[in-house]
C-alpha cells in the first residue's frame, strides 16, 4: 500500500512539473477567426514541410479552421510592416479572416527529449495588429550518437501535435471554439497536448 502511494505521489509530482506551452490574447479581434493565410519559417524542420506541412494543415482544417494559403518564408518576418506587405501581395482569391505566422526559434533538451520551439502569432488584417501569441513546442526524437540531430521519422506526428497545441491555445484564449474542447486527428481520436517540463517552459 505504501509503495502504491509513493508511486501515485511520484506520478502527481511529474504532472505538476509539466505544463502546456504558454499562450496569450494580445488584443480584441474585430471578426471571428474562421480562416487563415499561413506563413511559416521552419529552418529545415521537416514537421512544417512536405508531408509534415500537409498533416499540420489537414489537422487545422479537420478541426474547423480553414487554411486558404500556405507560404514558406525565406527568412523570418522582420516586422509587422513585412507582414502587411506579404498580406497585400497575396492573391485576392486567398482572402482569409486572419494571418497565422509560425516562426521556428530554437531547440531545447530536457530529460532525453529535444523540443523544437515555435513562436505562433495571429494577425488581424482589419486592424493590422497582432491579436494572439503562443510559444509552442514540438517534442522531437533524436539520436545521441548523431550529436542530437532531429530525426525526420516523426515529422508527421509532430506536425499533428503542433497543430493540436495551436488549436488548444486559440480555444483556451477564446479566439476559436473547438468542438468538445479538444482537437481531433483524421480518425477522430483526441490529439494529446505536448507537455513541457517547467525548467524549459
């Protein structure tokens, strides 16, 4: 009995030592979030290119957030003015209610897992202001014998989890309503959140 209590206590402590990536609403949005133009700077992370990008977009669409256009950026956007220009240069047929920008920032390691960190921002074209910010993380497998290089074999799974974390944050901050309060994959299964150790959150 004591052993079981110790195990339950250790499990509870492990849960409290982890948390979902932080997000915050920055300003009111003048229209409901229904669709986005997606801009990504992934710096060769396979989770946001090829089949990984397809899985990311498919997960957003499958949960009700339409992606009207997806552009890979040659470099991170330097300012809001650069986002203004990218928006104005896009074809009128791809008009959306908001712009969603994902920018890869850095990598961190904790307890044998490599976390690829992304800044996600939501921009309202009617006010030309950022309305939401999230500091997301993708938990990647890596091989210590290859000096910690991120493996590409889990790219699709990471893309799906990244999309799920994004949707959870938007729902939590009352910008987008998830059905059942949880994101689902293509088979209708719940997409679990990425839990970050407190020491790198």
